[in-house]
C-alpha cells in the first residue's frame, strides 16, 4: 500500500492530496539508490580503517611482534659483532704475536660472500631491505666465526710446537750450582792458558771436580760423541730450531751418536781431556751455526739474583781454562 501524502491549502483552508507524477517518482528512487551507494563507498574508505575486524587486529599485532623481533635481532647481531671483534683483536695481537704467527688481516676476517645474489629469494617484499640486511650480517658473522676457529686451530698447533720448542731450547746450566766450584770463564776474548795469547772464547767454563755429572740443557739428538785433540771427549746435541750445544773435555761420555736426549739427562762427566788446563766443562751454545753467549740460556733454573751473579762472573776478564 502506497502512502498518500497531503498538503494544507491556505486558500481553501483544507488538506489536499499531493499528486506525484510517475516520472518524478522514478527520479526520486534513482537519487536514493545513488545516495545510498555513495554512502556505502564513503563508509568503506573512511570508516573501515577505524573499525578493524578481529583478523586485521591479529595481523597488526603480528606485524608489531615481527618489528620488535627485528630490532632485537639487529641488537643481538651488533653485540655478537663486538664480541667477535674483541676476540679477533686478542687473536691477532696476543695469541698470534706470542706464537710468532702473522696476524690475519681485517679484510680477510670480514670478507663477504661474492658472486651470485644470495638474497634473491628475499627480494620484493615490503621489508626486504631489513631482512636482507640482517641476513647479510648473519652471513658475515658466520664467516668471521669460521676464520676465527681456523685461527684457533692453528694457534693450538703452534702452541704445541712452542711447547716442544721451549723444551728443546737450551735453558738450564749443564752443571748443578751445588757441584760448581766457580764459573771460571765466560764468553768473549780471553787469555788462553795453554796457547798463552788472547783468543775468542766461544763458550763458558764451569770448574768442577772430575766426575761431576754434566746435564743436557734441552731436548734433542746427539749428533757427535767422540774424542778430539782440542775438545777431548765431547758431545754435541742438536736441539732443532737452529740450536746446538757442545760439552767438552769430559772424563767420560754417557751417551752416543743418534741418541734422543731429554733436558736434564746425564750425558757425561767433567774431566780434563783435550786441550784443557784443569778439570772443567767447556760449554757452547750455537744458534744458526754461530756461537752465542750461553749466559742468556739458563733462564729455566736461575733466580734473577743468580742470573745477575752469573752474568757478572761471565763478564770478568781473565783467562779461560781451554
Ligand atoms: Zn772453555
């Protein structure tokens, strides 16, 4: 049933029916439809953003959570980078220095991954830049950890070698302090007791009774155990790392050529054989084929005071015993 509308006619003082033409009716209906549609469009664009569906709310929370994660990861990566840098610093400046290995250059430690684009799969997303950046940082960290672990492997090997080297380098006195009468003569120009002229003395003389034990001063292999006119019964030990030691004028040898020797092994006894003026041990240390002052090779068993005393005695002028 259609609603009938009336209007008040002041001239006739009565209500009259409003007559609506069919054309007007259609126009009105169309206008209403258009207005309704416009209202819907407006509502969709302007109101929807403020009225979220539960799904949208959930997604928004998810995005916030991912952002938070991203920040945390970036922070953690930065912290790990700092730790790794400190480790690299220690590695280069302490471990590798001490073990006489070349430092690993920063460019090598921080070398990135070249070649094909590793991050292609991560491209074309709204947060691609950030994700690629974090992935790159993680790759770099992994690479640095790899370089560092290789370096530590090398360090372990070098340390084992160093231990071996420290055990081999001459580092004790060949005669015990208790057995020593005195340190008769040191390294350098000395009056020769038999030749009666000043001659370079290539070692140190330890005066002790005949038969006093003589100790190998470092690990090594006996390369000579024989008698000669000058040195009498003498033993030469090759310690490796460029070091050799000579023990001369023995009364008796206690080893033979080819024997493996440990520091502290008794290799012979003090005597007066060869060109010698009195029972003593003539001891030489050679480094890379040249005689060096043995006084610098007793660091393992001398206190600083003993060393100073020894150093002073070895520099005293006077004649040697051979
Ligand atoms: Zn001598």
